[in-house]
C-alpha cells in the first residue's frame, strides 16, 4: 500500500518588470513625497509593467525560474494555477496563456481570483489536488499588473501597489516530513465597499479602478491575519515559537509589524520585501518567499508560515516544512 501524499515545495521563482520606480520618481507624477509614503507604509520602490509586460508574461518568467530551481521542465507539470486580479483577458484564463508560453499542452490550467489572498487560495487548491492524487507536479503562481487598475489621481492608493510575479513548484511525495502541514482559508463578503474595483464585465462593462478605505482595511487585516495564523499553527501541531520564518502578504509594513506583535513573533523572523516591491497583491507572498529562499535565509527543513488578506474580504494561511 502506498503512503500518504504530501505537497512539497521543490522550487521557487519570481519576476519583476524592468522599470523600477522610487518614491521620489513617483512624486513627479503624484502629489506625494518619499517621507509621506515611507512613514505610512514602509514602501520605497515598486516595479511598473511596460506595455509588453503582462500578467501572463511575468507569470511565465516566474514559472521558468521556479522550474529551474526545482531542476524540472515544463513537461513535468500537470497542473498550473495562476492567482490574479488582473488577468490578461476576461477569458480565457491567464494560466492557459502561461501554459502556452511554457510549451506544454496538457494537464489542467486555470485562474483563481481572491485578490491579495489569491496565492494562498491557489496554493491550498493545488495542495488538495496533490494530496487527493489528481495532480503530481503543480506550478502555483501569483502574478499581477495592478498598475493597470490604479487611479493615478488618488494618491492614497496609487502609491501602495506594484507589479510582479512569484511562483512555486509543488510536487507529490509519499510519507515526506517536508511539505504543506496545514492550510486555512476564509472569506467575508460583507466588506466589499472597503476594498474593491469599481468596474466589471457584468456591471459597468469596463475594467474599473481600485478603491480602498485604508484605515478600515488595516483594522480587519491585523485581527484576521493573527487569528488565521493561530488557527493554522494549531492545525499543524506547531507553536509560534517553533516558526523559523513568516512570509506575510506585503501590503504595509505597519500591518506586518502589528500582526507579528500580536503573535509575539520576533521581527527578525519576518520576511519583509514591501519596501522594494510595494503591494503586488497575489504575487507578494511567492515573490517574498523566493527572495528569502534565494538569499539563503529560508533553508530546507525550516518551518515557514505563509499568510495574506485581500479584498472580499478573503484571507488565509499555510504552514510549510521547507
């Protein structure tokens, strides 16, 4: 009899648009300042996609890097999930475009829409499919071009976001001590008006622009993220003191710091990239994970927690043994 299957992270990758924009450069376009942005968010830079850089092309570049890190080829993959709120087209799914760019023509490919929590949602779906035996090797990608849906006249929101992509290769292993130990997802649709885009195919027939009530989102984020982290650690049979690294959604340094304090986690255990990339929505968790893996902070065997909250509201967390 075969053993229990577990989804193991075999490789990570990321991709950023060519253009890197500082706060000072942004202040030439928007009524803001470096001091104002850094004090409220911790953000110093973001990347902005050029016309030839799309959600699908960034996703494919991140996927290629993750496959290389895993010492695998696209032909090994039988499941591609792209988490995004900014797809290339209303349909088909950007995941099918990634599949085509990678040169594979089989298996399963689809998108997941849960905004900033999208990667955690996609990650949980892939993990469930692997554990059920319906997929063996998955590419889970978060990719966004949020610059396309920003209102550049709204200085309170346009300074917060950037473009980018991150990816992981998840593979089935029997009776492994490594891999995904627990995942938890949540949603609460009562708070649509706090973080949303004011357009859509079935309402306005337009793409729309992002709208957000920042202080209210902040309060919900700290409570929801600390709660789901406690819940997921309990499901994994782990204590907060055992965690080697937390890889949070990179929305705002103040939210990240407040959540860590609530859980009594040392800031030294928190991966922080929001200063360099701003909020890349569904891309932020895998992008930060890849940065910390590649610079040697996150090592095989360590206990890592991933967490995010986004519009909807949606939120989730996962505990992973690397």
